[in-house]
């Protein structure tokens, strides 16, 4: 079933995929790729910081290894936005929103890399 955007002036609705096809770009894969880059580093940090998993949330482990609280908050924000991008039919970001997401994701990814314990 296609997700629909708000009705346009003619009273019709355009399926989400068709709308972004008309624009020539789709923000969801861009956001998904940026999130996957962050998640990969977060998983590496978690695995190296907790070689014997204790079931602790990522945020707790990240703070314990010195990741600044602001970066942990940004990680949570990115995760929530990614979920919206993937699962919400009403998620309609602009190109500027996507650029901000990519920039924040790169910042979080780079900061997390600094805190991955070295073997």
C-alpha cells in the first residue's frame, strides 16, 4: 500500500513514491545510509567496550566510555528521525532537512569513532 502525502490543490493525493519520483530524489535512502554509518560505529563501540554483553543500553555504555552527553542525545535524535523516515507515511523532509541529518550523522559518527576502545 502506497503512503500518501497531503491532498494537493486539485483535491487529489499523490502516492509518496510518485511525489519524490517527480522531484527526482527520495530522502529515505539518504537518511537510511547516513544512519547505517552511525549505527556501524555505535555497534563497534558497544562490542569493544562490552566484550561480554550485559544487556546495557548503548547510551549507558557510550557515556561510560566518555562519549559527551550531547553526542548521545544527538544519537537518540538521529535514531528517532531515521525511524520516522522509514516507518512514517507522513515523513516529508526537505532537501535542507536531509542535509542537516547527514551533517549531524557525520558529526555523531566521527565523535563515536574517537571513543571506540582500541584492542
